[in-house]
C-alpha cells in the first residue's frame, strides 16, 4: 500500500572526496549494488508516495543509474549552495507544492539501513506528533560524525558537527546517524531559517533540529542498538568494513534458510542472488548478480559465478562462469571457463581446462578435457574427445557448428565451422573436420602414418635416442 503522505529523500549530491575516486562515492558497490542502490531499495520498500534522490556531483552518471533501476524516483538537483540542508531544500522543491506529511531523509552512503528501523522511526514520529525524529548511535569511536548534545535531563538540544565541536563535545559518543523523519511544513520553515556559519560554510541539515528546539517544537532523538545499520561510508576502509559486515549478514541469512556455507569469510554473495535449500557453498565462492542456485547443488571451492542459473544437484568446482545455465545434476570443472551463452543440459559435463561460449550442450553430453567449444550446439548423450577445438572464427566471421546426439568424437579434433555432424556419427583421433559428417559415419583424414626406419641412427648419431634405439635392436 503506497503511503500517500510519505516522501523519502535520499541524499546523494555530495562529492565524496574522502573516497579519492573518479567514481562518485554513492556508485561504489557492495554486495552487487551501488551504495545508492541499497538506499533506494530500502526507500522504495517503505512504500512512500515520493522517493526523491538528490544529486549534483557527477549527476549524469548517477541519474542514468536511477532512471534505469528506479524509474519512479523523482530526481532532484542540488544547486551551488553546499550542504545536506540545501540538498533537502532542493528535494522539497521537487515535491508537489502542496505536499504535506512526513519526510524521511536518508543518505546514499548508509547502505545497511533497513526498512524495519525506518518504520519504527516513522511510527515513533507520528505517535508523538514530533516535528523531527532522528536516529542516533552510541559509538566507541565517534570521530567524524555529528555529536548529539543533550541537556542534563537528557532532552535533545542540538547536533554539532565533528569539525565544529569543542574538545568537550568531541568526547560525546552519541552520534547523528544521518537518518531523520520531519514534518514537511516545519522542515520547510526551519530550513529557511538556517545559515552557513560553520567550519565548512555549508547549509547543514543538522541545524534544522536546533532551530526546531529553539522554537519549542518537539524533537526526538532515538538510538539504534545495531550500529551497523547506520554506518556511513566516507572512505575505502569503511567501504570494505561495511561490505564485509553485509556479506556476513547475507551468509548468515542463507545459513538460516538451509544453505551450508563452510567458510562465510571467503564466500561472497550479492544481495540479488537466490539459493535453494541444501545447497553447499565451499570456500572461495563468489555468487554475483542474478545468479540462482537450485536445491542440493554444490558450488566451490573457488568459483566465480555471475548471472548464472545452476540446476538442482549440480556440481561446480574451480570455475569462472558468466551468464550461463548449468542443468540439473550437471558437473563443471575443475578449471573450467564458461563464458556467456553456455547452456549445459541436465547431467552434462564440462570438465577440466575447458572453455565454452555460446554453446548449447545437450542433456548427458560431455566435454571432459582440454577443449574449446564456441558457437556450437551439441545434442544429447554425445562425447567430445579430449583436446577438441571448435574453430568458430575464420579470421573475419564467426560460424556455428552443430553436433548431433550420441556422437563420439576422437581426441584432438578440430571442427572447422560451419559444420554439421549427424546423430550417432564418430570421428577418429586427430581429425580436422572440414566437411559435414552424415549420421552414423566415421570421419577420418586419410593420410596414413609412415615410419622411416633408422632415421634416428642416421640423422642423430651418438645421441641418447640413437643409443637407446641401438640397444633395443641388439636385444631383439
Ligand atoms: C553527515 C551529518 C552528520 C552525521 C553523518 C552520518 C550533516 C551536516 N552532517 O555528515 O551529522 O553524523 O552524516 O553519516 O548533515 N550530501 C548532499 N549534498 C551536500 C553534501 C552532502 O547531498 O551538499 C549528501 C552526500 O552525498 C551523502 C550525505 O549527504 O550521501 C552525507 O554527506 P557527507 O558529506 O557524507 O556528510 P557527513 O560528513 O558524513
Ligand atoms: Mg557521510
């Protein structure tokens, strides 16, 4: 149900200088989504009538992402006046002029904030009729955050930014999480009253709270118990810390859902991945993007898998797999490279040192050793001999090969595409297949082997090979 009187503003206009990156801070990824993506997913799940990301720094790039993945968001642009307060003012300007109700403000650099925490904050805000309700956290190391200043009775007074704080204020370890609920009307009025008299010359959103308190409005500051939920990312150390924590939480959730994960510390799972019951994930496994693993499959050790569908009971070990499908009960690896468009049928096999691309390999068919299969279709229950190359590229164009069902091809074959090998055909070892092979035929290149007697004795006299040959002759 869409909340008609709820707007969520997501701040993402800052430069993020502490990241020291060409990429905007909010576009750095953890668990497969940009930081901003995490914040917008949460905002969207709140069911607000308006979700308003505010952008400015590298705005085209960020707007492109928002438009592609969150098309109903209303993008607001911040102008030349810097600061989180100005950013919110610009967001309010993008809302319908008569918008009334609650305005939630979150940051594009706080990715672990969840829907439940925001819902609790909104409920407290509405129940108490507060003008503003903000989230705080008690940190062992509060450096860098705005400090929550309370009076002796414990009532909220103001937020002082780290840079503007006195020594005594810096000792305070309750910090502003940067997550707020405001009454829209009171927020508008308070923003109009604040200036830029601070160390950064910015219009701080945090000053709104102080203005409201001075005007005798009710401001609540509620603390979270799980500090990770409000961890802000400002540099790459924090990016890694938060990514690690999020990953451990993702692994834990899958463990509780029936997935065996031997080593969560070396298993990385994107938020977009789906995993069935009784799947086993071995150490060194990366599951990325829209990967789905069906029940009972085993993945790893050492697998990097992106946008791939793995069927029930399949086995994948030491493999790099992208945009592929691995059928039920199939087996892949070790040392396999499945490139986009690989489709391995049920109980099929892609074995060791095998590379595949745009290859449909039918049910029960096997490519066990040392081969390249590109732009090919193989029927069911066929076996491709060791060391086979599908020569799909003539230097200008790519061509397809079609191999039938129940085919047996010899070792060290080259299939010069385009070719077709019919059902039940065989090819001999070392065959270069340049012409189609009809069903049931054996293809071989007729160039009989010739042995030149005593070539070694004549051409390599005195060598170890010649000595060995002489010895063998004498023994006869
Ligand atoms: C801010 C808070 C601080 C709080 C901390 C929590 C202010 C003044 N300070 O500090 O009290 O403890 O978050 O993480 O609000 N942004 C804009 N426009 C701007 C500046 C920033 O949209 O002009 C956005 C940034 O892109 C970012 C968010 O606002 O997503 C926070 O900005 P940041 O510079 O990281 O503020 P902090 O110093 O962390
Ligand atoms: Mg920050």
